[in-house]
C-alpha cells in the first residue's frame, strides 16, 4: 500500500486528487494539508511514502515546505504546478531542491483527458512511492566551477576501428532535469560534437529548463528552433510543443519540429528524435537513455544500434525511475549500463 499525503490550499484540488488516487486499491491517502506548515508537520507525523505538493499556498509555500521536508524528513515529493512560464521556473527550482516530478495544476480542468491524466498520476505515485528517495550528489552551481571529470578506462575489447561518434542524443523523463544537470555541466567547452535532448516536458517548461542548464554549463544550451543547423559543441533541447527530428540538407543537418501529436504517447518523443539521429548519422551516433517512466526511447535506440551506433543506459541504482533504461537494457541493446555520476566521463571518452 502506497501512503500519500496531498497538500493543496484548494479544497477542490485536495478532493479531486484524493478521489483519483483512492480509486486504486494499492494507494491510500493518509491525510491532506492546506499549507506548507501543516505539510511539514504531517510528513513527520505520518511518514507518507510520497507527497503531492502545491506551489502557491498561504503561511508557507510549496518551495519552502519542500526545503523543510528534505531537511527534516526526506520523502519523494511531486509538485502540483501551473503550466505557465513562471510556474515552470518555480517547478524547475523545486526539482533542483529534491522534488522528483510534477503534475499540472489545471488537472481538474482537463475533463476530456481525465482518464489519461488519472492513469498517469497513479502510475507516478505508485512507481515513485515504491522507489523512495534516490540520493544524489549536490548539483553544480556555476559554470565557473572547475569540475574534474575522471577519465574512464576504455575496455581492451573495444574495437579501435569503430567510426567516430558524430552526435550524442539523450532521452529522459521523470528525474531527467536533475540527471542532466549532473551530466551536461561536466562536459568541456571544446566538446567536439552536437548534443540533442528529448526531455518529457510541457511547452512552457523546455525553454526555461534549457536556459537554466545553459547557466550551469560550459557548453551553450538552448531550446531547439525550427530549421536551425546543428553545430558541434551546442546542446539542443527539444521544444515541449512537439516532436523534434534531425534532417539532412546537402552536407548540413538541421532541426525540424512537428507540432502534430502523431501516434506517440509522449511529447517530445525520444523515439522520434533517436530514429532521426540514426538516419542522419548512421554508425556515428551515441544514444544515452536516462531515468524515466515507460519505454520511450527503446525503439529509437534499436534504430541507432541497427545503423551501427552505440547505446549507454543509466543504471537502476541511480535512477529516480528505472523504466526507460530498463526497456533498453532488457532489449539487449545497451552497450554499457552506467551510474549517473560516471555518465559524463563515459560520454567524453566515447567522442
């Protein structure tokens, strides 16, 4: 039984979230709190497996409550955030402070998609609640911080004649923002190839996330734009409004963004991005699958492997959710399964 504490200043939202969650027999809402003060007290008293936390509340807001909880009694926290640009910035701050994921504040308004939203919320609660807190090293604070990236020895069995990697593609979901902050800032400013990232995020979230990652990194990080040419040493974050693909135009590779949902569950889709990378860089691409729910990326990674590329997967111990990497590992297409803290060094050695 997963024990949940629901925190929201809106009685309607408390009731809506509680009703959704309690439809699953494996979930029990052990209490509700109206503000951060009550939330901190109830976490210490009831010891829930997971907390849903509103951001804007009287007396003590969600960010302050999150800090208190992580300091006094660490527990997985899912933020309930508005889908505005300002809401995105606050949510990204919460993810840095220890929150594991977020759900949209306008959950109650999505009556047309309520079954899908309910299913997604329940899946997150059960998966993250069972997983518990994954301890992380403190994130990098500034781009000026000198980071020593230990060189990872290349196994003697490695084929020395393999074609040079021309691009890195990274796919991730739940837990991804923090994982990416432990990888991208460790890459040197003279990194020789482009990096493309598909992180499951709403439209208003990907640009603030790219800007935050850019501030922490030596490389230039940006939200990708329709039609722009892919260049070495630049990190391109797929826009949340659609699916990002790479396409060829003569000797140039450029970015194409489709705002059609298509047949893919997640947007931006890792499968879509990696399949296009495999097509544009046959035998010269490295796919990296990080923490996340579901199996998005497994088909894309398979295409990269079929065209002669390589695949790295994050190991289970360092994942917030070992869903996406598990799908790749169990399909037998991962060349290496790597702890998060070693991933940057492995990527550097691969290029």
